[in-house]
């Protein structure tokens, strides 16, 4: 059984009312150590926000890792001069039961189950 098969997860994003594209996204990548999860909320709405979301998703998909603090610093450097974004990064290690989260801005991740928590 893979890591992803051992955990149930879901996410949803939708465009701002009146817009066709969203500046928000979520990303889940299976890594050797567990799951990498990202939440992205680009400043603003519409096509310009969506364009930066695509850039961020591609960067995170390429460099997903469990060094969350290092990754968020590198992402910040990569986005310097852009419109900016709130980003939450999460590493889930099912073997140890640990969940680590770091975020910049208004992102949150929730864990449901026998113990529920919300990390902001």
C-alpha cells in the first residue's frame, strides 16, 4: 500500500464569484517519507492571480520536500517581485503519525479523525 492509499484526503477550490479562474490551489504529492501538501492563495482574483498560481504549483510540484521552512524561503525568493501569495506547506509522515505545517498568510489546514485540529 502506498502512502497516499493509507491516508484519505480531499481539497476543493473555486473561483471568486464572477470569475472563471481561481488564484487558489492545493497540491498533494506523495514522497518517500509521506505526503507533501500545499495550500496557495494568490493575492487578488481572476486570470492574473491564476497565472501566478500555476507558477507556484509547478515550483512546489518540482521541489516538494519535508524541509518546509527551507522550501518556503526558496519559494519566497522565487516569487520576489510578483503580486504575492499566502502559502501553507504540510508534511505528513504516516509511519510516525507526525504532521508538520508552516504557513505565511491566511492559510489553514485541518485534520479530521479521532483527533481533529486546525493549523493556521
